C-alpha cells in the first residue's frame, strides 16, 4: 500500500489514505485508476459483493444499455478500446458487468477496493482536516479527500404501500435484483411501474410467466431500441473509428453520438416532417430523440407534433383499442422524461396472459398477503416486482450519514434541494467531492472528465500544500440560483419525474443535475481550475 499509513487507535486500526472513494461502479473504478496515476493513495469501499455499481445491482431480466455500447465504455485507454469487443450495439447487463470486471482486472484495481463494505457514515474531523468513514462492520478509515461515487440512480425507491410486509410471495425492486435470480417461470407476476426499468423487464418476463399484471400510473413514450449483434466487420470499423466516435460524443449536448437537425420541424412541410419521423423511427436507439429537428426538444408545436406521431405508432401496435389508449402518453411532453427504449414492449399487451391496470384511475390501496388490492379489484400474485424507480441523485448521498463542518449533515443541507457549486462540492463540506451531482447525459462520457477534474483538483491541493478545498457559500449560492433559473426552462424539468425529484413524495422539486449541456459544464469547470479554483477556498 503506497503512502498508506496505518494508525493504531486502541485495539482498532484506522487505515489512512489520501482519498476514500465510496463505490466501485463506473465512476469509482475510474477514480481509483486516476488517483493511482497521480500518485495518490486511495481505497474504495463498495457495498456490493462485486464491482460494477449500477451494472452489478440492476440484474433484472432485460436490463441493458440505451446508449450505443461503444459510446458507453471508458475512453481513457486505447488498449482497452481495442481489446474489448462489444457483442451487441446495446449491450445487456451481464456483458456490462463483465466489462467492468475486465477493467478492474486489467488495471489491477481490485487491490484498492474493499467489497461487502457499506459505508455507514462519513464525518469531517475539522482539527485534522480528514474525513473519517465508518464501515458497516465497524472498521474505520481516514482520508484527506472523500469522493462519493455512489451513482445517480442507486438509492432504490419502493412506495410505502400499506401491508407491504404482509406479502407472503416473493417481492423485489429492479435495482436490487437477487444475484441468484428469481424463478418467474409459470408464476403470476405483478409489476408496479412502467419507466425504463419496468419496460425492459416486462418485455422480457412476459415470455415466461404464467400471468402478468402491469400496474401503470403514467404511460410513457417508448421507442424501439432495434438492438442487434455487432458483426466482425462493424467491430473493426468501430475500433478504427473510436477517435471520431468519442470526439463526436464530446461535442453534443448530452454526450451521445447523435446530433440534432438544425432545422425547425415547423419550417418544413408536413410531408417532409413525416418522412423524417418515419426514417428516424427505423433507426436504432436514441436517434429518434436526439437526431430529430432541434425544436422537437423544446416545449411547443414541434414537440406536440412529434408526440402525436409517437402516439399513433403505439396505437398501431396494440390490438385492443382500449388498452392502446391506456398506453398512449397524454399528460407530459415528449422528451420531458427519459425515453425508455424497448424491444417488443407494446406487443406484450396483445398476449392473452397480460393485463394492464391503470392505477391512476384505480390507485393501489394495499399489498395483501396474497397479492395486491386497488380501489377496484384484488389481484392474486406469486411475485411482485417494484419497478418504482430511485430517489435519484441526492438520495444515495442523503442515505449516507455525511457530516461536515459544525456537524451539519448533507441530508439536512439538501432538505430543500441540493445546494452545490457546479455539482462537485457543497459549502461546509471541505474536501468532499459529490461527483454524482454534476453528471450530465451519457454517463461514462460525463464521468471521465468529471473524475479528471476532481482528481486534478486534489493533486493541486496536495502539490500546493493546502489542507482544504471548499466551495465558498457565495459560489454555491450563485450556482444554486443558476440551476433553479436555467433548470426551470428546460424540457426535462417539465414532467413529474426523477429528474426533478417529483417521483419521491415530499422531496423538494428542482432539477437535480446541471442545467447546462455537457460541453458547457466541462468549459465552466475548466475555467474555474484555470483560474486558481475560482469559487473555492484553498486553505
Ligand atoms: P422511473 O423512470 O422513475 O419509473 C418508475 C415507475 O414507477 C414509473 O412508472 C412510476 O410512475 C412508477 N411508480 C412510482 N411510484 C408509484 C406508485 N406509488 N404507484 C404506482 N406506480 C408508481 O424509474 P426506472 O427505474 O424505470 O428508470 C430510472 C432510470 O434508469 C431511467 O430514467 C433510465 O435513465 C435508467 P409515474 O411515472 O411516477 O406515474
């Protein structure tokens, strides 16, 4: 363990590092790699029994990327890019988990990771300028810097349904799917929730269950994924073109490889518009969303025009017109929620053994020992799947007991919404990098530059022999105001979704991530560091 000292405190050893990283998912793994490169000692404490974060926990049937696989992988190593063969254009969870394990092995990261180690608390010791974390098993460790690589969609949310614990069958949340799997063959299964996770899961399990009841509160706009295997020729092409693919991702607002059409939908004829919509419809993945006329992603006429095209596509695929109408989204704008990508989702509702229940019309009243009761009926179930989403972005932080200066908890500080400076730090929590707060768009594309920035900030503090870097209250106030003002105007703030915390009862409403595009965020961070960490106090 380079530059790691161990202190003996009574009978218990308190390990000491330059940096403690909470989590060994996409961000945590890369943080370890970078910190080692910069000569800083680091240890990651990971709750799971394996690495991979999101791709470790979300092992529900049907779970897969909705970004092109080759835009989601790490870009930091040309050798890795050339060595790893993505097998499908939109890779599934088992392969994604294998990839992250491959990365952990290839770069020998495991020696700095302690698995099965849930962090219970992190306390800033003001006199020492060190963070002390306590692990579930009682072990403690200290470090100058703390990085919360805890993901933005990792704190699972199960609504507080009456009688939840009385159910005698099997129940689980999509984000904590058991490693050994759940035997669904021949079972009566109920799924609550039709977001991206529910849509993927429902499509897959409808193939094997004896009966499926889907409890839907809000119908979503779902787009055909059109996944396919990557053949040898395409594989070679991808590898030869990685530089261009990744450069393109870095130019676009959400770091995907798709670019908006610079024309307004309403500036072309209705025929031309339809032709474009139809050709996009045949394309795979997010193109239908992100290669469209630019104003489809702005509230207004173009958005509604495209939404109607989508609604008609749904109506065409569902045989029963009453069921079709239940599946047609009506109460929110296209693109105001993340677009679930599907592979035969709507056709599931043409199966005789699948029932769609509208729980906005007839709300869920309680879970019973044998199933679920809505206002209108009782359903007998062997398995209940909660595809009910996550307490996004701040949830995973608030569930950790993080205490900064004066004993203030981060949960208290964020009670009325997150207060940060560019998402990376919160005033009063020196040397804590809340990295997940700053993420925008295609996750790995956003995570790599973020990790680069925070690790370089730590190196700067070390090299200049400071003991603390902390966001100033002024910089934080200004950023929080910017998030509120700019955030209120963008499309993804308009619907009741996890983007704005509206999926969690009682959670303050407000955009949880940055309102700026990925290139703007990178430029803002780079300007701050180039300016001697403007907005941060270095002590
Ligand atoms: P989401 O997108 O938050 O979806 C959660 C679903 O659960 C959604 O359909 C909710 O309906 C439903 N839900 C939540 N609470 C209830 C209650 N109380 N009753 C009925 N239905 C409920 O989470 P996902 O896991 O699917 O996807 C998260 C992200 O992962 C996704 O955006 C991708 O980026 C990957 P609602 O719409 O709130 O009416």
